[in-house]
C-alpha cells in the first residue's frame, strides 16, 4: 500500500453527500495534469465536486490570493499545482512583492506540516527497490520566512526563524504519525553543530518530544551526513522530521530515489485545512503542453486526498490503478518509457472501468 494515513477529516465541506474541494491548477504542467485528475475522478465515480480557483503566474493579485484562501477555508481541502513566483521579475536584487504564492498559501492557512511518502514502486526503474521513507517537513517558518534585505549594497541579511512552538508542533506530528502508521523510528535532521541556536532549538525540542513516545525509537543526523547516508543506504530511514529548507532538499533526494517528480505524492497538513500537491512541487514549465508530463504523482496525491476525505475504498482503487499501470510498462519519458500523458491516463481509466464493472 502506498498510502500515508496522516491527518483525517478535520474540516471538509460536504453537500448532498459530495465533497467540495478547491482546485488550483497552477502553472506549467499543473493545468493539464488537473484535467487528468478531473477525468479520473469522474470515471471512478468519486463523490467530489471541484471549485476551480484561478490562481497562477498571470492571475496573482492580492484579491486572487484572498479568494483562493477563502475557498480553501470554506471547503477545508484543496488540490493544487505549483505556482511560479519569479514570473515577471527575475531581478534578484529587488525584493518588493516577490514572496512566493505557494509559501503565502501555506502560511496563511497554517499548513504547518508537509508530508512526502517516498516508497519504492515496483516496475519503476531506480537504484533501490526497498525504500519506504516518510519525510515530514516543517512548512511555515525556517528559511522560508522570506525576510531578506540589503544592509548596504553587496551585503544581504536573511532571517531563518525557528520557534519552539512550531518545532514542537512538527515533532509531535511526526511521532503521532509514527504511532498511527505503525512505524518504528523518527530521525531528526539538522545542522546544530553550526546553526547552534536555531537548529539547536529544533533538535532539543525533538529530543524532548521523543521522551513522550517511548515506543518509538529516536535518533538524529546532521544534514550533510544525512545526504550521504540517503544515497548510500536509504533503507535505514523510516520517518524523518526536518526544518523547512532541509526538508525541501532531503524530500527531493528521497523522491529522486524512488522515481522522481513524476511519481512522488505530497500533502500540506494543518490543524484545520489540508492542501494536496505533487511531492516535489515542480511546475515543469519546459514540458508544458507537450503531453509528456507524468500524471502519476498527482494521481497518487489525489488518492491520498480521497483517503483524507474518508473515502478509503476509492483511494485504494485509484492507487492500485496507478501502480498497476506503472508496473505494466506504460510509462512517460521521465521513467524511461515512450508513452505520453494521455496514454497513461487512458490506461488508468481502463483499469478503473474494469474494477467498476466487477
Ligand atoms: P523546467 O521544467 O523549465 O525545467 P524547472 O527547471 O523549474 O522548470 P522544475 O519544474 O523544478 O524544473 O522540475 C524539475 C524537473 O522535473 C524538470 O526537468 C521537469 O521537467 C521535471 N518534472 C517535473 N514534474 C514532472 C512530471 N510530472 N513528469 C515528468 N517530469 C517532470
């Protein structure tokens, strides 16, 4: 089973037995992959109505953002593509107005945890076949505070914010997830030997939280060694808990080890809301409109969303459909295959129609 089991239905709008989900297609390959999701959800007969929100590089005013946030607050659950940030302004010496829309969404909705399951998939070419890592990343502070300025020309100050409260929240989430998913070990990743105060606080809090979970093994690893261990012997990792930027980097390494951006699923979880998106959060601008993007990551993400909404059976069917198609060799070029997006989606549709017929 590829599922994650994190979260649960906290605040999901349901009208007449159907869930309402805010859909933000985003930029790059987002819109075409969301079309695939809509097709599949329709064929599967899952009780979901999407409320489409036009937020993108072109539609990115404060009002667009306000509406997107209102919609997610109303529905409780969102599904999104990646939003590009440096669309108009690639001048890195000017800061004004350049904050990432993805980061704004996560902080304004307080989606404090990012969860990425990186599990080997049978049939997907990769160096190892026995990886199953849950990367749990603090999603709202750290280096993503976007507080940077020039002191004087040529000198930049950039703030990394680590708080005890957010560190405790993510550490507790990691251990609670370990219990819920019957996993055995939580590893905190840090650079406390250099970032003594900030990462030191993160590590201390993780150690403190670990004492409340005697049945879960706890250890820690410095982020540079973690990278080396991950590529050399990734099987040693079970759940990893990390501050924001390390989580981004380690999450990408872990995703790369099991097939890359085309297959890794992801979810942003908060106390009240959840927003699902493909695990490595790429926009794939250079492959947009070519019918070659791999839809698997977003479809597996959709399965996780169905599970979160309480529809475990549809979630399992969709996950099985995607995994069966990947196993069968119908694969996009990122996995060394020669099929296109539509052929993969058609194969998933065929599988779903077959199991529906039984
Ligand atoms: P570009 O797509 O222009 O290279 P980028 O350099 O910002 O944009 P990302 O969007 O970060 O790249 O994506 C990283 C790589 O992963 C790119 O080579 C992209 O084509 C690839 N990629 C991302 N998502 C998918 C997907 N769903 N299927 C196949 N390849 C993907």
